[in-house]
C-alpha cells in the first residue's frame, strides 16, 4: 500500500476517499436514526439528471449536479412534510423523473458511454486536487455545523414533534441536514457513482448498530470501519484491476452480511 501511494492518482483517491468516508459515516448515523434510507436513494438517483444537464451544456457536471441534488432534496423534504402523498411515493416519482431526464439528455451527448459509466458507478481514481480541496472544505464546514448543533439535530431525528414543542426550530435542522446529505451525495459520485452512493450513507451505521447502541460508539466505529474498507477496496481493486467504487460497496455489503449471519447463528 505504501508503494502505490507514490502514484499521484492513487494518493488522491486515498485522501479523497478518507475525507468523504468520514463525512458519509457521520451522516449515516442520522440517516439510519431518521429512517431516511429511501430519501438518500432518491437524492442519489436524482443527481444523475443534474450531471447529465451539466455534461450536455458543457458546464461542470458536478456543480450542476450539486444544484440539482439540493433542489430535488428540498422538494423531497417539502413534499414529505407538507404533501398529501406518502413520502415513498413522492420520492419514487422525483427520482424516476430525474433518472429518465438524465438518460434522455445524456443520450444526446456524443460519445457519452464513458461518462455514463463514470456517473453511474464512479471512478475514484479520477479524483483531482480540486476535488480534494472541495471535499476538505465541505467536510470541515459540515462537521463543524453538526458538531455545534449535534444535540439539537439528534433530538430532531429521534422525535421531531417533541423537539418542536420544546422550541427547537425543527424545520431549520431538517432542511439543513437534507442540504448536507444532498451535496455529500453528489461528492460521493466519484467514489462509488450515482447508483451506489446511497449505500455508503446507509452501510456504516447499519454495520455499527450490530455491535453498539451508544451514538458515540456507533459513529466512531462507522468511521474506523469505513476508512479501513475504503483503503482495502482501493488497494485490492488496483491490484486486480477491478472497479473501485463497486468493489468497496461489495466488500462493505459482504462484511455486513457476514456479521448479520454470525449474530443470528450466535443467538441460537
């Protein structure tokens, strides 16, 4: 591992992967507590529409994807809180529309196949210095916000109605968390792609809760496990020439499956 870190794109992949993994692992805790698993799927798939628009217009796909993801994220949040449709229904409609829009637009882009594969399944080895700076700044701002308002955000996630009655501005923290999740989803595209980015926001806390109940231990274990899995995933995929993002999610899911299976066996 030390030898391949001498390669620039591998070093960027490791740094970017660690930064993103730390952020996603912490967000994963709130997503699992809030039961937002399907919302992250909706936002991640909706991102594809924004990426396709940016590619078609010749603009930065990531920047357009960020704007699109935030808009869709807020729409999902608004419909979920104020709409008459069930939350799952509104999410299904929005991410289906966005994916369909993305496919239609990207089909009009010449030689789109390579870009499509990268968007859908990621390519962590294409992370640039600019991506790392962007990740570092956003991660620092997001973690600072979460750190300052952690108790209030946690309270809102556990019981939003009770939190509201105590005078907490629940809407502010609700939409702030959606904003952070939306941007983190777009930034995760280069790591594991649109299709798999939601998995990296669910698996860390899902695995940690198999061992711990206290939130500090859950978050700490999520970060440690995720960083190790990403490092192993980058190394193994480079050695055996495998798709890095897909292998990372596969490895994470496999470990989660083994842990779940062993827990069920030991309970008998």
